[in-house]
C-alpha cells in the first residue's frame, strides 16, 4: 500500500501522524510524509491519504487539502466534518480517530520528523477544568494517567529531553504524578510542559515538585513553565498560584502565561491591558492567544507582545505603523483587482 500522510498545521510533531506512519511501515507499506496540502504536478496516486488539522483557524488549509484529496481520512481538533467540502461541493472525506483508521498504535515513527530529537507523549489525559473555549474535556474526558516516563522516552542513544503534551499534569492521581516527577528527576531528564500547568489549581506540594525538575521551554534552552490566565475574574487565584511557585523557588521570570483574547464578548481593551500590565509588573512573560482571528488589532497586539517589542516600542506608535502597512496592502490588493 502507498500512503500519503499530511501535517496540515502545528509546529510540534504530530503524535497521531507518527502513530499512523509507524503502523503502515510495520506492515511494509510505503509512506510519503509532507506538510504540503496541495497535490504536486507529478505526484503519485495513493491507496490511502491521511491529514491532521489541529487549529480551527487552519480551515483554509484544510479545505485546500480536501479539495486536492477528496477521499482523505482527516482528524484533529480543527476538523469539523460538515466543513469537509470537495471541489464539486461534496466530499467523501471522513473525520476519524487513529484507532478506527489503522488500529491501536504500538510504536511511533519519529523518522518523519528528522529534526526533532526529544521524546514526545502524554503522562495523563483529560482536564479538571471545563473552559468554554477548550475541546479537551469533550475530547479526553476525566483525568486519567497514560504513560510512564520510561514508556515515553525513546531510549538509549536519544537525548534525555521530554516534550510532555499533558493538559493537566497534576490532575492525574497524586501517586502517579509523584512517580512521574521522581522518574524525571532521577533520570536526569529535561522536560517541556508546553501545554501548561493549571496554576489556578496548584498546591504547595505540586509547586515544590516542579522546582525539583529541569523544566525548559520548547527549545530546551530557557527555564520556562507554561500556564494561562484567560479570564480576568481569575486574577486572585492566578496570582495565588504564582505566589506558590515563587515560594517553591520558581521565579516569575520563568513563567510564560498564555492570555486568551477575543473570546469573551464583554472583553474590552481596558481589561486586556489590565491582565497584560499585571503580568509584566510581576515579570511574567505574557503570550496573547487570539481567538477571533478576524480582529486585526488583536493580531497586531499579539505580534507586539510575542516579539518583545513592548519593551522598546510604545503600542500607539507600533499600531500606527502597522495601520499604514495594512492600508498599503489593501491599496495594492485593490490595484491588482482593478488591473
């Protein structure tokens, strides 16, 4: 069998696609892995085509993929089956899980991501919270433990770097997360908890556990813990959790906090600025996550913050410059259309 595996979006390696590739290779099938959603001019026909789309804002890439491969099997949190429309207005593309498509995976094929040296996986699934904007509770359900560190690590010959995708590391049973912390610490692993810890629910024991391990950013360079402050009403409990981290020896400068913007209809710029300034005052690194991607002003704010420009360029000055660029781009589009 000749298969195409397509990584539609996302920066990290895709576990589902690694599992699919591993199963097909174990059967002797040939696998073509790509991030290209378009069919190449001289590209082969395939017995089966897979695609994974994680983000809702990638719908344009998903639609291009389905138009090019109308019989594709697609999955991921960014997929909404009614929107799988082909070139003729219909599509036989289906949304499906790895298990129902190819069976239960036994090994992951890391070879499709040759530049990735860390080990990737989950020690737990599910989340204790039920945030309206998040699909985890519906997708994964109640908290439960998944794999040990030994099961996630690729083994001898590979770096002791773990990229854990847990949505709620401390939500699994206490004995289990304590054992995972022990494995990380005694194994000498560096670990990235990229999905973030629930700082609102953290207690002193969990904060002490985090301070005992080598936590890192997603490049394994800086000491970084990821968390989130998405709702202004959570201000007191958010900073109570930050204070617990501080008491355990984790400085605020090690914390990057995702801040959801553009989701709450009642949100104002005053409320956005309040969260931003409160974090900057505490030396927390804010990372705006724009929910409504039609909001050019919020996307501009996101770039200004993520690139660290807020430390050097006043917001009003930056916004004026970007508005000029937006006007020029709009004029150029109009001129091309007229021509």
